[in-house]
C-alpha cells in the first residue's frame, strides 16, 4: 500500500510539471493579448506608455523561459497568482467555484449509480430476456447522444414544454436536477454495460457455483459475492474517466449557467485570463491523479487477493 502511494506521489509531481509547462506554452501561443484586454476593460483612452508599463508589471517584457520560471517558483509556494481581469487570487477564485462543481459532479454520479447498478444487475441476471434487451437499447442510445444535445433535449422537454423544472442557475435542489441528469445519463449507459459484463464473468466462476450449491439466496450471491468482483473493472474505468467527467462538467455548467469551475474556465479562455486557465488545468491534473490513487487503494478492499503479497495465495 505504501509503495502505491509513493509511486502515485511521484507520478503526481511529474504530471503537474508537464501540465504546467504545456499549459504555459499553449497560453503564450494562443491568439489575443491579455494586456490589451485589460486596458480595454478600463474604459478610458490608453497610451503606448500605459501598455508598456502594464507589460512590465506583469513580467511580459521578460523572455518566456524567465516568465515560466517565475511562475513555477510562485507555484512551489502554493501561489497561483492573480486573475488579470478580476484582480483576485486564482486560488481564492478556484476555491469559491469548486463546491458548485463538486456538487454537480456528485449529482451526476448519484444519477449514474441510481440507474446503472440496478440496470446492469437486472441485465446480467436476466440475460437474453426483456431487461437485458432494454439495457442494451438504453446503453446504445446513451452512448450515441452527445452530452450537449442530451442537455438541450432535457431543457426542451422538462423546462420549456412541461415547465416542471427551472432551466438555468443554482440555488435550489430543483435547479440541480437537469444538469445532474445530463451528466448522469451518459455515464449510466456506459457503466451499466460494464457492470453487466463484469457480473456475467463473475457469475461463471467456480466459487459462485459453490455458493449456489450451498443454498445461498440468489440475491446474496449477486450482491455480496459476484458484485464485488464485478466492480473492479467499473471502478478502474471510473478512475480513468474522471478527466472526461470534468470535461462534461464544463459543457454542462456552460449549458445550464452553473457557477462552477467549468464556466470559470470558459470565461477565462475568452478573456485570455492565463492564471485562471493554468490554475484550472493544474487542479484537473491533481484531481485525476488523486482519484486514480483512491482507485488503486480500493482494489484491496474489494478483492482480498490483491492485499496479500505473492506467496500467501493458496
């Protein structure tokens, strides 16, 4: 266990370093000039002297490698800098927006589990029958529909036509339903098929047949024995797809005007607010590596064989 933590910590450092370098270079290559945008936001006539003074204040008059070194030194002090347009610390802005994104992500995961677990279980239990056929149709439909189109369909049906739910914003539980459904339905389609495949494989194992031969109830065989082994590939894919989940949050937050990290990142891209973009990318990398570490540690809880060193397995 300790070896896994050390390995992941080293990977985290390497990933964050290359992410910081790649993001910094791409921001410098992107079209647009943040200095001009900042001066235009001041709503008064500016001179070349004002522009040069602001470039010197931000350090843009120095070579790119020097700019990156200065920013990296700040990063080592856990200082992500200040937003160019808002003038607020980047870390403060991220921490202000982070709870909304985590809330939306939790809502999407809740919808996914609520749909994928019973659907995948019924599909494996009644293989080749009506529940299995329904699960396959649902999985094919969910995997084929783009995330933004799913959100637009839900808005049109439940917010515009039926007027049951609010269309945008954050504040009440009802405002969280549509964006959570948008995130969760697409994931449920994928994970229901993964769970079905894992259950079918584990149900064919010898220890499952032995459990049934001892007269253990079928629901206990499914939920306590087969499910634990079937969850391993599901959790693996879940850890690997945390990046796509965050990307989906960006689309969903923009679509529903959800005040999270996604809308912050999109606004920062249009405004060329480089410190905000760099902070968002680094946070995403940190979350991806951190979640994968939790996934690796969870294997030992689900499969005792993974906890035992080689030579102890009978």
